[in-house]
C-alpha cells in the first residue's frame, strides 16, 4: 500500500540550529515527492518538489531535501533555523501516472523554534 | 498569497444541517481539488474537478458533493452534518503538467 511516514510528530530546535525532518515513503512506482509547510491559520505552501534528476533539491526559504531511493526517504533540511520557520511540515508523495489526486500526505511534523 | 480564495474562513453549524464551502482557484487554473484535514485522519483527498467535470474521487462521503462552475469556481456541499465532520476543508488548484498544487487558507467547519 502507498503511504508516507513522518516519524517525528513534534520537533523543537533552537534558533540558528540545523534542522532535519524525516520522511519515508512506500510507493510502487517512481514517485513525485513534495514538502509543504503550513503556518497557523494558513493553507499549505509548497517548499520544494522532486520529480527526477538531481536528488538534492533546493526549495524556498533556504530549505533543501534529498531523495534517497535506497532508503525510500526524502528528508527536509535547513542549515540554520529561524523563528519564523515554526510551523507544521508535510511530506507528500504522488505518481506521474496517478496525478495529483493520488497525492498522499504524511501526518505532519510540528516544528517549534526556541529563541 | 497562493491566489486560491476560500470562503467562509469559519463556519459553525449544528448536526443535521447543510453547508456550502466555496473556492475560487488561481486565475487560469482548470483543476480544483478538495481536501479534508482532521486531527485523526490527517490530510485526505476528497474530490477533483477539471474544467467543470469530475475527474477523481477520494475518501468522500455520500453526504458530500461538489461541483465546478463555468467560471471555474467550485463549491463543496456537506449535508446531514455530523460531529465528526468538523475539520479544516482545503481547496487547491493547479493548471497542468507537473505544476504543483496551490492551496487556499481553508474553511474551518465546526459542527456542534
């Protein structure tokens, strides 16, 4: 079955510290992979996406993610976290053939940033 | 600002009632998607429309229905509401190809 697992429900980091949010997926085909961020009271904003090619993907707000096929992972990273990064982060997986109606979201990781 | 507009932002209603949620997609986007976000189920795909026609159904209850109008705005109709229908309902739109989904800010529905 297709699924996305975000093992960490809550993560707390200090401002300026590095961040890594984990995402593991189970998908039969070559997946499309996404990271979205949701600030309180807001919709989901796309941070970055992976379709093919270079497995290290750069996104907005200084985020990057690395696709590792052997580990079925697509972890999100940021070298130095800002207080404004506090939000909920969602990993999602889809299929080129299935289209976006087959976009499966993880349960999310809530990030808190300490000053 | 994603360009996707959802109204109303908040809706409080009683069990058994019927409500309509509205979504205006980004200019030029032909596809509209509806998602439900709840604490226990997470983000679940409900239904997709493309240029007025239903394209795909996800975990949408029979009490729920949607439509997309000629001006491309969409409405999600929820009827015979139950307490468990309380959730955030998101609309998203995209144009074509590999373009990503753009989400609205959602409608928070509370059923009392």
